């Protein structure tokens, strides 16, 4: 077992340790770059809105960005919530880092609106709604996504309030609305109990909502626009690979935090890499499992309509992004992560994570560009294989800008909300003790009910 | 886990030995009844060998039925052992300790039972050598590697071999203890050979631990592959209702659902039958039930995906199959029973701590889950064959015969008998593992609370 | 019952109209040389069952007693599927003879664990009885349900055993059997042609069903030989021709010619319904 | 360690018997099924020893000493599936004058007189699911000895080659003949 960073075990309890918002040591150039990218994202978004409203093919690459955000920023907070449910102490300093991605994930809603507006009517094409027409898919998907995003924001805020509120006297001195915003947090036993229950139940709800939103969006923006693509596993593939990318982006962020934020650097270390690395290996294997379960069945059964759809996403039309995906999300990460050395070092695993984050972008390209750019989404099978639809300069700028915007929003959020969740880390320091047993040092981990 | 197993050695000795030494009347009654079932099944099998498969309820379009359903079911149950042992070992869940051996033994016997079924189900079992073993150098006629039925034996036998290895590695210290305790030279010799010279040196312990961890990690891909391949027996074909890409994970998670439930059932039975009240506590059942809630919910999600994406393409034959499954008379009853038993009753009940910690209700709900999961496999396999394509002229139906009921009942008998026999010969509670847990157990004071804790190296 | 059967018939023909312009990986092994196949003209089929009887006699198929039919274990390598069209007073029977389609892309072949069924160079889907172990996976995979299982050893009462065809093996219990396109006749023609040092002539081989068809609804030939009558027929009647359950992509060797009923009342809604499913 | 060992069973004779009793039915039943399977597997087979013939026909005299070509008697061999065994009439073609005093020939004469066929015992038989046609083999120039052995030196003919599937296949492979299952299996 890789030992936690020493600082994490010896947090001062009295006075209680309170973390800072990101005390960033980025130089001016870094900040300027992020701001420029963010600005580019906003500009490109507006340009798209003006020039391409209702033109589905034009929104193909924005859809890729939407699914990229849904697979990275929206899934990263899951690490915080799942580790909280499973009492994973190794994740303590990571939880806020991961949960902060709830903020940039709000951008996905901004993208969803124009994309949904460009969708063709449901009649005559396969869809999940089976004639249920109360606003589907536009209202339903927007509703589901907004509930998920709001849950994420609520969780982020709830779990940050004990750190933000400061001493009880400070909250008591606040105005009425501000106090409400801070949940009137004075740290009573009852408040702690409610906070804990809210964190657990909302976390579970977020997990289920995440899977559900992936099912809806991956179907409505993907499968249902490409005739012959009938794959029950695809929503799960989409969600699971999203989790893989979410883990990757969290590890990447953690490594950058350690590099650029002196305070976070005291707590983030190889323990997180080792524990999350194992899960990343599992998720990387999952990529193959879910890909293979999909591919094998279609290729084996040889139903012409299904094979044609598979040829688009895997074998012929988008073979280039597919190969890049397979290498970046599976082959290279697996080959590197089997080495303990890589898995147990935060800086090395961050490199592998970067590969995965790039890989997921190509993965989303191969799955969502063809359906969005498909001129005839109606019927049961395709007449001919569509030609590949590569991005033009505008699309590339859009992708760079919007993904840059995502990171800019993250950094902005991190500068407002502490990047470490002090209360949980304090709690953890009480439940983790170093002791000597026989001749060795061991870590004793308490598991309260 | 809130309370580790703590029992002073004398009490635990007495209580664990009670069953091994005592021969209660129920053992003979149960054993006799089980053997009676087995004899009936042997009669059926021999009749089938001699006179063909006419005794089964199969007819023209429906060539697979109860026996394949039962095969899938037992392969499913076999997923419990490794789920509990390997995954919980890798995630260092302390509460796994008393549960592991029973779960692994359940795995072995359910696998052994499962593999009987494709064998007796084939038309000419005496020729199945062609199927599983590539021996035909002379004629250049080989098994067909493209067939999922060839992937099946490879996966299952790999799984069986590795599970036996897994159990054996964990058994070594216990076998060494048995050797040291053996009352007569014969059994001492037998246990001695089995223990492979395990003396409890530091090096041996280290190797045993590393071997266990490595096997846990290596066995997981096999674990996933086995039921995936079983699902591909169905899903690679273009049969509407079978051909769905979700099948592999859907089957795997369903297997874990029914397997872990079976483990809970077995643990509760063992607790009373073998007098292990001190070792199998409410905490264990509680933890397993919490695991089950997650597993069951994921499984339900996959089931719904199977359903949605079955109807998704609105292919006529596919819709007919789902209509057959969920609406038409004999099946609608089965469909409702299955979903009620496998999810609607148990999971909401497990939400309550009081239920999770109640042996009676956990026993009932986990039995219900397995009833439901058996019916689920039935519902997956058979209606799809009854409604196979647009050619409605060949639509048929299936009604199981008495022989099939006997064979299915006998499969349960075989697993239970195997489990009972094992528990008479070898310790069903992992003594060394439990002891390790007791050493690693610790407590931490937090303010006024005294929190149970565990050591990690 | 009649409406659902009718619907099924409508679907079967509607589905067949789906064009298959997508290239697949169908590397058809018989694209050169002989491909035995059949053209079934549904316009000519009267549902008389002569083919069924002829097949029964030629291929030593076990007797289909009443009990066998009732328990759906009767074996008919070729069967006449009967569907009803229209409602009672104007009901019309429609017949589709269904036999093994000898698919170029056969779903049964890939799944057999022992290679008891395979595709040969002449486009036949061959079943090797002695190799078969009876897993019945092929029968499940076959969308046409033309593979039959032997639940017992067949028996022929005296003197019916004397009419068994010596060129066809009697299938034992526990194996799958199916239409072979009367491979024994093809083999015999090969030997005859071989001893005479020539190729098989068009029309030289006839399976029992085609031979016995009084209306010549079934015609058999090498579909790759453009001079054979069936190949020309399929070409000439291209607007009527389809293959069964085309959306499975099985590339069958049996080509059907649609029935054209001049007196049919075409119900617009019915067609729309079938089209929506296609 | 010692105290934990107490958890483990001491096996007594009585316990062993009971456990044995509990496991016996599955074991015995399993063994029974296995025996039946083995029997059924062994029940096939093609090789036969030289059968007893109704008349002690000596191939070494006819094909060997007299050097009569095989096709002279087995007339179907070049044109059809069966090589055919000659009719009594064909035997009598010679034996109405040759060696008429031999007791074996008198047996033949008796068949001729009573107009009954000789029930020759069949020596080479392929299984029912195999279709073997002599003609193409003869046409391809395969010598009779290749499969039937040196009949010219055999007093009584017996099968010398296994003629099982692998045997046929070996030859077919060497001669680039068809290996399609349907060529031989019917």
C-alpha cells in the first residue's frame, strides 16, 4: 500500500484546518492563455449560433464537444461521490478536485439547446420514445440533463459549505439571504447528519442520473440518427468510457494541482495515483470489454443493416478516429498501466491520463459526427455508406475554444471554492492512524457505521 | 463492518466442530432425499442416451429449453464465489472473511453441475469429444473455433481450474492444520500430501498471500468472460430477442445478482444448520445486501436497456418476441413473477436496515431473487425461439416435460450434496483467514466513540 | 389467427423488398464455378404438396405420423407454408414452399461447434450427419427453421423399409437433418459426367421436389450458369424476384418469384402497415 | 495454531462410511453413464477379419497363378459404384470345364444346378453414411492393390487397409482429390 502524504494524516484539528481557494501559481501567460481560449470558445459558440442554427451537420462537432464534456467534466464528480459511498479514504484530497468539474459541466447545457434544435422529427426513425410525444426528445433530454447538472452543482455547494462558511460566528453575522446561501451552516450535530445523508443520497442519485443522461443523449444524438445502428450496449459503453475519461481527467488535474498549487500539493500524491490507477486499469479493460461486446455481436450476426452502421463507426468511414481511440484509450494506457511504477506515481499516471482524455475526443468523433452529419436519418437501414465528415477550420477552432472554455471555467470555479475539502480531510485524519505493529509501520483505518 | 468476529478460541472450536463431529438426523434425511432425486435423474439421462431426446419437451422451432436455462442459471450462480472472494479481497473488504470459502465452494459445485447440462442436452453426448477436444490429427477435422459453443468449454474449464486453484491456495494453511490435528496416520498422510508441506514459515505465508492476490487479479477477466460467452451463445445469432449487444454485461451482472443472493441464502442456512451463529453475523448479511442493492439496480438498468433496444428498431419479429415475453398468456405470468421476485420485492426491502439485518427476511428475499433469476433466463431463452422470424407458419410453443423438471431438481440436489460433502471433509470456514482478520482488527478512539478499524500494511 | 398469418405473409414479402445496396463482408465462396440454386415461382405453386411427398420418399425421411405432427416433431425438408390473405368470405390461401435456402452467408454454419455443417464449393450448405453431435445450435440460428432434429431412431414398418433410398443415409437419433438439394443426385451426375469426360449439362440434375412439381413452380439449376433456364427466368422476372427474409443478409440460393394476383384487392392501409415494419 | 486445528475434522471409519454413502450414488451413477458412453463410442468401427466364405475361393490361384485381371470378374468396377461380385454363371464360364472334380467346384456346381446364388460374405464394407463409387477411382488410375492389398497373393481375402475416414483422406490429399465432406458422406 502506498502511504498517504504525511500532511493528510496530521491535519490540525484545533484550530480546524481550513483550505484556501486555489492559490494558483500560474504565471500571467498561463492565465492569459486560458482566458483567451475561453473567449475563443464563447466567440465560436456565438458564431455557430448565428451561422448554423438548425443546420444539423454544422452541429456535428459541437455535439462531439458536448459528449466530451459529458464524458469528462460530468463524470469526474462521480469519483468524489462513489468514493464517499465506499468509504475510500485515499480519495479524501481528491474529492473536491473531482467535484469541481460540476461547474464546467454546466457548459454542456449551453451546447445542448442549439443541438437539440437542429434535430429532425422523430417519426420514421428509430428512437427511444416509441411515440411518446410530450416534448421528446427536446424537453425530456434538456430536463434530464439540467436535473443532473443541478444535482452536481448542489452536491458541490453542499459539500463545500462547511469549508466556505468559516467559524459559526461568521455565518451568524451574515444577512438573511447570504445565510440561506450558506445553509445557515454553524456546524451543529444535526446539520452534519443532514449533510452526510444529503451527500450520500444525492451522490447515488447523481450516479443514476449520469447513466440515464448518457442513455438519452447517446441515443438521441447518436444511434437514432444513423439507421441500422441498434446497439443496446452503446449507452453503457458511453457511460463507462465516460467514467474512464473522468478518472483520467481527475488524475491529470490532480497532477497539475500538485504542480501549480502549493497547498493542494501537500496532500495530493502517489496514494491517489495508486488507488485510482487500479480503477483506471479496470476502466481501461472495460473499454475493450464493452467495445468488443458490441463489435463481436454485430460482426458475427452479419445483419446487413447493422453491419453497415458498424462499418461507419469502426471499420470504414471513421476508421482513423477508431484506431486512434483504440490506441489512446486502450492499447497504450493498458500497456503502460500494468507497470506498478507508472500506476503508483501521480506524475507518470497523469501522462497516461492525458492520452485517455485525447482518446475520448476521437471516440466521440467516430460515434457522433456520422449521425449528426447524416442527411437521411430515416428508415431501417442505410442505402449507402456516408462519406466521412471531417471538421473545417471553424469546427476545429470551436473544439479548441470550447474545451479551453471548459478548463477556464474549472480554474475560475477552483479560485472561488477551495480545492480541498477540509472537513472531510479532518474527519479522515481522525480515522486514519499510523501505528507500529510487530516491527513495521501500519496504517489503521477506521470504518464507522 | 461494525463488529469483527470475536470469539474466544474454545467457544469457536466447539461451535465449529459441532457440525463436523455430530451427525444429526436431518443430514441423513436431506442426503437421502437428494440422492433419491439424483437416482431419478440418472434414470432419465440413461433413457435419453438409449432412446434419444424424445423425453424432453422440445419440438420443431424450440430446440433449447429447460436444460439450457438451467445451465445458464448455474453458471450464473457460480459467479458468486469469485465476485465475493476476488473482488472483495482486492478491495480489502474486511467483512468478506467468513463468507469466502462457502462462496468459492458454491462456485465449484455449481460449475460442475452446470457443465453436465450442455452435455446431456446434446443429441449424441458420446460424440462430444469432437466438440471440446481438438484431437483429430488423422482426419483433419477440428472443432469450429468460430462457434460460441467452442468458446464455452474453454472459458468454463479455465474458470473451473482457476477457481479450484484459488480455493486450494486459500485452503493450504487449513490443510496444514488438519494434518497437525489428524487423529490417525491415514488421514494425516492424506492431509499432509494435500497441504504440500505447508509449515507456516514467513516465506510460505508470503507466497501464499501473493499467490492469492495474483489469482484474484487474474481470475477476474475469466470471471467476466465466462458469462459473457454464455450470453454470446445466444446473442451472436441473428435470432430476434437474442441478438442484443447488451447481452454480455447484462448476463454477467445478472449472474452476480443471483450468485451473491445464493451466497446469502447459503450463509443463512449454514448459520443454523452448522451452528455458526458466532461467525456469520448480521453485519455480513447486511454488507452483502448493500452490495446486492447496487448489483440489482445495475442489472435492472441493463434489463431495461435490453427491453428498450429490443423494441428500438421496431423489427416485426423482435416486437413479436417481446410481445410473447411480456404479453401472451403463459409468459405474462412468468414475466410478472420474475420481475417481482428479482427486483420489485427484494430491493425495496433491502433499503431498510432492519430487513438487511434480519436473517429470516434475507433468506426469503434471496430465495426470491433466485426464483426470479431462473425465470428470467427462461424468459430470455425460450420465447425468442418460439417467435424466430417473419415466417409465422413456424411459430411454435414449448412446454417442459416431467423429465426436464426431474433434471432441474436434480441439479439443485447435486449442488447441495456437493456442498454438504465438502463441508464434512474440509473446513467450510476459512480458519486462517478469519484468524488473520482478528489480528488485523483494531479500534480507533475518536472523541468519545470507539470506532472499529482494520490495519493495512 | 388469420389476420396475424396474413400480416406475417405481408411482412415476409414486404421485408423482402428492402434493397440491399450496402456492401457487406460477404465473400461468397461460390462466386465462380457452380452455385446450385432454385427458383420458386409462387405464381405457379398450387400448394399440392407433391414436392413434400417426393422429398419424403427420396430422402428416407422418417414417417410423419399424426402424433409426430401434433407434437411438432414432424420432419419435412421442404414444407408448404400456407398463409391466408383477406377476411373470411374472400379469404385466399397463399403458399410458400420453404426448404433449406442454402445461404451463401449461412447463420447455421458459423455456430456449429464441430463443423458438421459447412458451405461447399458448389454453394451447397452441407450437413455431415456423422459429424453432428446434436447441439441444435444451427437450428436455433436458422431464421427459416428448416433444420430438423431426430428425437429418436426412425423406423419403417415392413415392407416400407424396402423403399429406402440406398444413396441416402438413414439418420440416427440425436442429429440434425435438412434439405440437401438431393446431393446424392448431384454426386451421381458428377460421376456420370466425369466418366463421360464432360461437364454436367443444364437440367441434368433435378432434386426430387423439382422433378415432381406438376406446375414447374420449382426449378433447379446452377445459378451461375447464365444459360440455365432458372437463371434466365430469374433474370427475366427480376421485378418479381426476391429472397426470403432478405434483411437477415443470408444471401440465399433459393430465389422466389412473387405471386401476382390480378384480382387482388390492394388495401392501401395494409401496405402502409407492412411498409412501416420493413 | 494448535487451537485452530481443533476446528478441523477427525475422520473416523463411521464418518468415512457415511460420507462415502452420501457420495456413492453420484459417483456410481456418473461412472455408469461414462461406461455407457464408452460402450457407445466403441460400438462403431470398420475393420473386419477375413470372413468365412461359403466356397473357399482362392484369389491367389485366380489373380495370382492364372493372372486373371481383376476387371475380368469384377466387371462393374470401371463404370459404376459397386465393383460387383461375379454371378455363378460367370464362374461356370470356366469351371464347367476347369477342375470340375474339386469338391469346392462341386459346391459351385450345386448352386448352378439349383439356380441359387452364392451368398459370398462381404469383405470390404464402408459404413452406411459413406458413399463410395469405384468408377472414378479406376478412371483416375488407382490400382486395385492400393486399397485392397495384394489380393493376388491372398488365399482368402481380408481387409488390409483401415479404410477409415483418415485413410481415405490421406490418399485424397496426396492426389489432390476432393476433400469436400459431401463427396463421400451421404
